């Protein structure tokens, strides 16, 4: 059974940092691209960042480019999202999403349960 378990969310002040983690199991982790997607209250899902299976290629949405960094550890089957210079508009539920191939150009097939990030003074 594929499982993606996010952790690391919480309350952070504007300008602060958080590091999200996604622990994967139930599939060959090094065979799949992974993305982070968020959903704010009343809004649709917003893709933020993706990393290919080997970790050598990453891409970012303009909203987070230069502030967020995605990485992965294939030995430990984890993906991370380092979030710096947090803004109030970053408040959302953050999801780890598996792609059905090596690249993040492949379709998304599994989502985690999400972790809440709240940015407020």
C-alpha cells in the first residue's frame, strides 16, 4: 500500500522558517518524481515544487521560487520542503504527492493526508 506521510507543519511567524518532511512507503521510492502541493482555505490546489526521481532536477512555482527548497533522500525515502521567509499567504494545508513515473511531468497518482502550515504574528 502506497503511503505518504507529511510532518513538520505548524504555526510560524511571518519571515520565519519551517521544514516539511514526507515519509514514503509501499513503492520503489527512487522510481518516482515527487511534488509538494498546497491548498489554502476556499482555494483550489496549488502546485509548489517538484523533484525528479534521482533528485537532480527541481522546479518551483513563481510564488515560492527563491524562498522554498525541495530535496529528497532516496535511501531514507523522504522528501523535504524547506520554507523560508514565510508569508501570511503561505497559510495552507501542504500535501506530498507522488508522480507515476520518474519525472514530475508524469501524472500524480497518490496524495498524502497533508500537514497544516499557518503563518501569523
